[in-house]
């Protein structure tokens, strides 16, 4: 039976590492979305920063990888120069001439005139290494060591020229025989015939297979067809051409003059020139015209230099992939093999983590595309983000450090159908079915354990019977964005929305944004709202919409929450047009006051949240609050969410008695953070 077991190199990171943290990603993306970024851009910004490493260091995101790619590229350019082959040729030439002079000096049997003539030949060699090598091509060497060094020059040039087109050839042909060189020439001839047939459309799979059967050992990467062979050859040949373009004219002239000496005949140069022409014809899209400037100390030979120029091309390609600036860019576009080759295995692991994050964000229901093709946060993502914000609000409202979080759903009221794990101090009734099921499931893994443990107990959540109609009015004027209040305002709205939708589902919440005019908004619309730069604070229009909301729910307790950083500067005229005036016009103020009085007559419990220290705003808000027996809270931005949620729960306590809201208010009702209460 054939063994089907296959092993390959493990390409992942730490197999015991935790999975990607979607919660962290969602929090970061949600923050950016509320700051005005599109979800697509917010996701890209998170991937650029990368997830936190847990060690207090910056995440290894796209920006970090791009920085390392740029550093690697800069290091290659600053470390190397292109004189390596010429230096090696000159060293071999100088050593051959020196050995020849030594032989001439110690050969006592040589004719003096012959010795003098040879010494004159060596003395009059041109300064150019290429010209000197050419002039010595017919010289009759007397020293065996000198002749060997001179022959090494020809061998070196041939191997370097082949290394430019075929990686590894320089080492493979070291100490090559005449038969080896003949075989190389035969491979080049067959290769050119194959490429020319391909250019004419006459090549066949059989012809390619015959070529690989005969010459496959020259191609360890084992291309599967002519196109793969072409791609690998053209990429390296283009790198060799870019290296040549980067040389000075003097360096190019020297190498051209030396090329005819490669392997002792011009045949190799002619075959390689034909190969380059075929590759440029078949792959014109490669970069054949680029160049780089290299001013380092470490000389590069033709073969090694070509490899470096291939590395530079890989780094440029990686830089484009990491930039993700082209249309339809995805993390899956990253070439992990190139990244590992250039930056090491850890870089590839980091990039794979980012790929998994992007894939998880797209596939887990966190982000989806709308009908216009734009990414949007899904309702699931909004709920997750809202829960995180609500937890943050709860921590800020807990009164003092170390106070126990009391997630009570209320001891009196109707059952909501939801359950949760029992916590110390809970008075809710047990859910016996869920409790017993938890015990059975636990004992399935440990039959010797007790029938019930405290961790098995779940309690039933209840809701207060009294409903509330809540209108949250948030200022969306340009001053909110200008003074850094835009994101805290959105966080506040989302936290309150999440609390009501999850714990007080009988309440009716309406979100109203008011700038130059007011608008009822869904939570997804508000959180994605870009900064509004139109001047105007139309509290009058917002109150009109709030009162309409209260009238739709006559049996619910009206709760009016107003977040603003400015006095009303616009109102609606009877014909529906917006009137704007700064400083505030008395008519604008009168319209706002009239609608506030209407809210009071509807029974609304009103709280103003004053942002900023403007004395005029403080006087106006204070007078409005006194007029309707409302309250004013002046929180710092970080505590705005806690203040609004606490006020909402406080008003529910007043309307629901000892029910769910009362229990919640016992926890939330005191605004114990920074900021202060201005009035009751």
C-alpha cells in the first residue's frame, strides 16, 4: 500500500499562541469609525498599527514590517558597491604578473634578451585590467602559478556571467572541465531555441519536457512549464540589466572588454546576449531600465550583485504590498515566502497573523459590504462594541476602586427570558433548569464531582414593568469636532443604546443629532457620522423631534437627555427654513424655551450635560434647567458616558420604584467620577 504521508516545513508561528484577538481589533476599529474614519480605513489603520504584543511594545503591524523592509533596502544600498568582479580580476592579474616576474628573475637558464623583452611586456601593460587581460592573451607564461591565475580570470568571468542569469552557477562550475563548459554552451543553445519557438508559438510541452530531461540540473527550482521558466529567467536577467545600468560607463566598458575572454572564447557572451534579447522580447513588463546607486565598501561580483538587485526588487514589491494603497488591496496579497526570505521567519508569522485578523474581521460578521460596495460595521459588531463601552462606563461609575460590579437585572418585575451566572449578593430567582443542566454537563467530564457547585447556578433576569421614552439629544455642531468632543459623544450614545437594548428592552430610545438642523438617527448612522462643519446649534428643532417621540409613547415616562457645548444659535422658521444668528438671537432662545416647556408639560425628566467652560453657556443651561426642574451635569469628556448612563438610570429609579431600575441606580446612580453636579 502506498504511503500517503507527507511532511513539509511548518510555516506557522507558535502553535500554542492564542488566536487572534477580534475584541481588540473591534474596539480599535470602532474608535476610528466614531472619529470619522470609514470602516475600511479604520480596519486598514488597525492593521497598520498591528495588535498589541502584550509586552508594552508597539504592535507588529504593516507599518512595522514596511519600516523593516525599508531598512533592509537601505542597508543593501549603503553596504555594497559594484566593483567586486573588477577587484577580483585585478587581484588575480596582479598576482599572475608578480609570479611571472619572480619566475623571470630566478630562471638562470633564460636568455637575457628574452628575459628583458618579457619584463618590458609586463612593465608596459595598460592600467585598464580589461586591456591588460586582452594583451596578455597571447603571452607565453613561464610561471605555472602565473598561468593558472590568468586562466582563473577567464574562468571567473565565465562563471560570473552565467551566475548573472542562473543562480548557483558560479559555485557549480568552479574547477569546471572543458566538457562542463561545452555542456553549458549546449544548454544555452537549446534554451534559446526553446524560447524562440515559444515566441513563434511553435513550442510544445514535449519540447519543454525534453529540454528539462536533458538540462534540468541547471534549474533546481524545477519549473513546470515554459512560462514558469521564463518568469524565473526574466526576473534574474532584468536584475542583471539593472545592475549594469547602475554601473559607471567606465565599469561597463571594462566588463564588456573582459566579456570576450570568458571561458577563453566569445561564444558564451554571444549566447547570453541572445538569451537576454529573447527574454526582453517575451517579458517586456520586467524592469529592464531601472538603476540604483551603491556607495558602500563591500564589493559585489556580477552574480552576487544580480542576487542583491533581485533582493531589491523583492523589497520594492513587498513595500507596495505592505502599503495596501492600490485598489482592491487585501492582506492575502502579501508574499509570505519573500517576506520570510528578506526579513526572517518571524516577519512572515507577523504578516500571517495580520492576514488571519483581516480574514476573521471579514468572515465573522463584524464587517460587511453594503449595496454600494462599502464596508460597514454589522449590527453584531455594534453590539460587541457597545458592550465594551458599557463595561467601561460601569468601571467609571463604580464609585471607588475595588467596588464589586453588580450586574443586577432587578428583583421585581417581569422575567426577560435571559439568565446569567449567579454572583455574590444576587437576589434574583434561580433558573433551576439551566442550573441543573450546568451540573450535568460538568459531571460528564468529572463523574466524581458534586451534583451542584456554586458555579453551576444561574439566575433569571427581570425587567421593570414601567417603561421610559428616552430622547438623547447630542450636539453635532462644528465646535464639538473642533474641541475633541466628537468621539466621546458617539461613545456615550452607543453605550446608552446598548444598555437600553440589552437590559431595558421595554424602553424606547431615540437618538437625535442637532447642528444647523436636527435629525433622528439610527445608532449605526450616528457612529459613522463624519464631523459636521456647518455652523449652528438648533436645539429648537431637536426638542421638537424629542417631543414628537414622547407623544408617540404616551404611557411611558419621558426622559430628556441633552448633550451640548454651545447656546442655541439656530431655529426652525414656520415655513421650515433654518434661521441662524450668532450671538444667539432672542427669538432663537425663545423657540428653544417654548419646546422645553412643552417637554415639561409632557412630564419629561430633563438633564443637561454641559461640555466646556463657557460662562454664557453655563448661565443659559442653568436657567433652562431651573425652568423645568431639571439637572445640569458638567462632566469631563472621559466621564460623559458615565454621566449620561447614570442620569438615565437615576430617572428610571424615580419612575420604577424598587424594580430593575432601582437596583441598577443603586449601582449607577451616583456619578462618582471627575466632573461635578451643577444642580438637582
